């Protein structure tokens, strides 16, 4: 069984048409799965494109899920995200057949994305793209302004940006 969390109808239909052997279920969020009824053969695909779904609830659930494989479609890796199951970060630009082989096949040919953000950096980028002011960001993330400046600098360094406002021009901005 494969659970897919996505808002992309074409991605979902493509996976359904290419994979006819297994049951594929579209869900809205990870908490929609009844984890008492699933076994170790289940695969979960999380599409982060236009979905702000890597939130605190999802992170807590991922820490306790024991399934065959979890594939997160994102242009970057979230370095502190942990799971009992194998966790694969795959660029969404991957060809559908290659993506399908990652979902289905036991033998995995996989390469991690070059960029890795921490979960806090992910939340900070999300806040900046959603145009929150500095006070709201420091309060919601429970960090000081100095920590905020350091995190901004680290994000700019990792993403090779000249200004933090360049985040919105990146191709990754729809992921937040």
C-alpha cells in the first residue's frame, strides 16, 4: 500500500497509472493515517510542493513511524528529521519513472540533495517567505534576534544568496 500526501492531481494520477499492482491512497496530512492498522510494507510519499506539511505534528509522527520507506519530495534535505523508517529526500524534478522506482523497488539507487536545512531553518525560511515580521518570528520560534540573524546568515550561505529577500526568487519558494 502507498499513501501519497500531495495537492498535485497530475502527480497522483501519474503514479496511479504507472503502478497498477498496489493500492494507492491520497491523504491530506500524515495524521490521517491510522498507524495501528498499517504494517511494515507500507510506503509513504510526502510532496512538499505548495504544501506546508513538515510541521511539528508531522515531525513527531515521522519519529515513530515504522514503514518500509518514506519519500519526501523536496529540493533539499531536512537534516534533523529522523524516522524509524528509511527517509529519502528526492527532488521533485526527478522523472516520474525514476520516482516510481524509488517508491516501488526494493533496490534503491538514491542520491541525497546537495542542500540540507535544519528543521529550525526550514521554519525560519517559511516565516520569511510568508512575510512575518522579526518580532513574530522570534516569538513563534522562541529564539533571540541574535540567533535569528545567525540563522539567516547560515541560510544565505547554504543557498548561496546575497540577500535574504532573494528567497522568494528561488525555485524552492513554492515549497514553503
